[in-house]
C-alpha cells in the first residue's frame, strides 16, 4: 500500500522543483534581459537585473545585419525534414527489433548508440569532402541528411522502448485477421504508439534545431539555420553581448514556444507505458 504524502513533504518537493526549474531557466532569462540592454549596460559590473534603460536597438541592429526569416525557414525545413525522414526509417527498424528480435538485436542497438560517443570532429573531414564532391555543401538537403543520420540512433532507441510496451498479442491478432506488414505498422502499431512517436518527434526537432557543429561547418549563407545566425554576431573586434543576446533570443524563441505548447504531449510520451 502506497504511503500518503504529508503536506510538509509536498511543500518541500514543490519548493525543490521550483528551485531546480528557476536555476535551469535563469540563463535563458538573463539572455533575454541582456538583449534589451545597451552594450555598456550588458558588460556593467555589478550587473543590473531589472532596473536599466530598456531598448529595442539590438533587435533593430540584428534585423538590419542579417536575414532572420531566411535563417528561420532554414531551421524549420532542416529540423522537420530530418525528423520526418528519421521517423520513416526508425519506425520499421524499431518494429523489427521490438517484435522480431534476432540473436544480435541488443548488440545492434548498443552499436548504434555507441556511434553517438564518436566526437563529430573525428568524421568532419571525410564528410566535408564527400559533400564537396556531391555539391551538398551549404544546402538544406545536405544538412537534412547529416542530422537524420546523427539523430537516427536516438530515434530508434526511443521508439524501440515505446514499442516494447505494446502487447504482442494485439499485433498477432491483426496478422490472424489478414493484416499485411504495411497495414500492421501503419494501422495497428502506429496509432497505439502515437504518444511515444510524438515525443520522439518533438525531441528530434529540438536536437536538430539546436545543432551547431555541423551547421557551422557545412553551411555558409544559403542554408545556414539559426545556430549560424547566432554565430554571425561573434566578430573579430570582440563579443557584443547585447546584440548576441538579441540574436540568441530570436533563435530560441520559436523552440521555446513549441516546447511550452507541447509539454503535455512530451510528458505523456515520455511516460508512455509506465503504468499498466
């Protein structure tokens, strides 16, 4: 029998949760506040928190120097493109590993996960040369390919975990009723795993949106997403913290809004199958 949570324990847990949440959110809040300061106030010591002369000058400067909409659309296309292609590959792969496992299935899963431990700089030169020869440098399709491949192990692992929670009897019943492999995956498995697939999709969009290493090394101007947009405000003359904060705020705002409105679906997916 579960032990009841006392009001004192609930208050302590709530206070601890708020403290951790504020500590995590504080750097984001500080970046947003700095974006409304002048450059002098941004580097002032001691720094001011709320009492300073608020200005939109940094946002005006950022928009004058760079094409924000172009970078934003590149981020949207690259993030969604890599996510949808990744799901199209990962769903059948996770299905086969979850419901038709072989003797080496766990070894394959561990091998795929181990590829995430490889430093990206270790394969930068060969990938750069391949992309140069295939004319994929500074193209959206090139970044979609790269981000699909580097995030695919995580997508497969997450979907494999979700699929393992689905009773095999349901799929066997569908096969006895004459369902083909395609029908089994599309019309039986996928609808049952919608929470898990949705949370996997959201996580992959966030990972692709925040990817900086490959976007900075494989793009220049045409396909540069918002991560390259931020890096463009680091100049040889020094860091202009207020402008850099404004660019960062404009880059993270869309993904923060997406995360805020999708939090219930994300939590539902992350806890999918936890209670039976």
